[in-house]
C-alpha cells in the first residue's frame, strides 16, 4: 500500500518537470538567441507561450480529466510535454519553436489543473495546507534546478543537450506516474457523476483563483524586475540575478513552513493575511534602497508563508465529485491574470522610468489578497452542499 506521501512525491516530481521545461528557455536565453537568431523580445514570446494555453484550456482540461480519468489525462499531458520538447530540440525553425512551446504548455496545463485536484483527493481533511505547500514548492524547485544545471549543460554540450536533459526528467515523470501513482481507494468505490457547481461555489472559486493570481503577481514581480532594479543601482547582471535568486531558495523553505503552520494552528486566514502583508511591505522596502541583504533574506523567509493556505481555499468548497471542474475554474482565473500582469508591470516600469514601479505593482497586488478573503468566505457560506447533475 503506497502512502499518500509517496503519491505526493510522484506528483511533486512531475510538476518539477513542468517547471524545468518552462524555465529551459529563460535559463539559457543567450544560447537560445545565438542558435535561433532571436532577440530578447522573441525569447520573451517563447517564455510566455508556455503559459498561454492555460487561459482557454484550464476548464476543458478539467472536463477531459473528469471523462477519461486523472491518471490517463496527466500521462497524456506528460507525453505532450515530451513531444513539445523533442520538437523544439529537433529544429531551429521559428515556427517549430512556437509549436513546441505551445504543445508542451498545453500538456503543462493538464498537469497543473489535474494534479492539484489529485493532491486534494489524497489529503482533503488531513494536512491539506501542508501537502499543497509541498506540492506547489515543486515550481520554484524546478526553476532553481534549471537555473543551476541548464546553463552549464548548454555551454558545455550545446542546445541539443538542454533539450535532452528536459526530456529525461519528463520521461522519469512518465514512468513514476504510470507505475507508482494510483488513485485513492474512495475514488474506486463507485461511479462518479459528471457534475456542475453551484453559482456560490463558482464565485468562491473565482475569488480564490484571484487571490492565488495576485499572490503570484507579487512573486513574479520580484523575479522579473528585481534584477533590473539592482542593475539600475549599478549592480552587474550576474550579481543582481544571484542576489534575487536568494529569495527563491529561501522560498523553498518558507512555503512548506507556511503550510505546516496553517494546518497546525487552524488559522490559515491569519497566515494568509500576515504573510501577504509582510511580503508586500518587504517589497516596498526592497525597492526603496533599504539594507539589501537583510531585506532579501527577510523577503525569502516571508514570501512563501501564504502559499499553502491560499491553495487550500478551493478544497473548502469542493468535494471529490466537483474537484476537476472546480480546479479548472480556479486555474482559468490564475492563467488569465498571470498572462496580463508581467506585461502591465513592464509597461508601468517603462512609463515610470524605473523597475521599482513593477515591484510596487506587486506589493499592491499582495495587499489586495487579504481583502478578498471576506467575499470568499461569504460565497463559501452561500454555496450549497449539493451540486447539480449535468449528465
């Protein structure tokens, strides 16, 4: 009998592979530019294309998983990720690069929506915030591993080796998902109807998705514009990137810590509120010439605390029958916001003439999150325990 923690490890590895693939362009951007003859704007397009399918496919992806099964759909997503990676590795034609990123990103959407639901299937009602915190920590882990390994691999062996490295991790994930993962026994107990969700539940999920989106906007502003802010202050590109990366490494510790605190104290709302407010204030200080190293360390320690509590919000209004469609709604809101926010932050920085404006945008987004808890709780109370059959 495999424990739920073993299952969580399988899902963690699979989502790490997704993050690894997402970051594989940015991690070796100079090499990508040389091999494709691409500008920084072109590289930015390739990076963003990976998330683009999420806006239109998050909800249909949940429906596909509901019809064909979570495991089969996730395996299909992993195979799409592998196909996309092989396509981009095989040729330097720009159209194939775009196609490969879109195919890989489509597979990533299926993973993101359904594996979050799979974590909830195993942990709902027990250590859910801790499990979600560990699971979502796979994203910074995959990005960090890519930043450490891929530049060295690409410089030493070339871009084909970068694609091979990404492919190997995806293949490992396919093996783990195929031979180790299994669904909880409760899901085998009988046929699960295809169900719709009530209006109150939909509103609660949209609000929760908006909280998760705004939290990630704050997070993204640090890594997207933090290095540029330090360069504006006279730092070298390498030193600025290394300094800001400390936040990422510390976040890998603070994310599970926040989930554990939310579970142990049963005060997820307080963890969310204090964590987002603290993160926002530290971002404002960081953008205003405060003591840099202490602020970077403090930001890394605080920034991950709300994540587990936020990701546990959908489980309050979803049961095992509605998790697929519910997480589709949740992630549709997230993807839509995350596509728009970096562009808004960039335009704001250009308009203000400084990257600190983008960090201020991130801080403002974080401060909105606690205020959205009130409508979330209100919609949760309004949502009905029963759901409406649609077929």
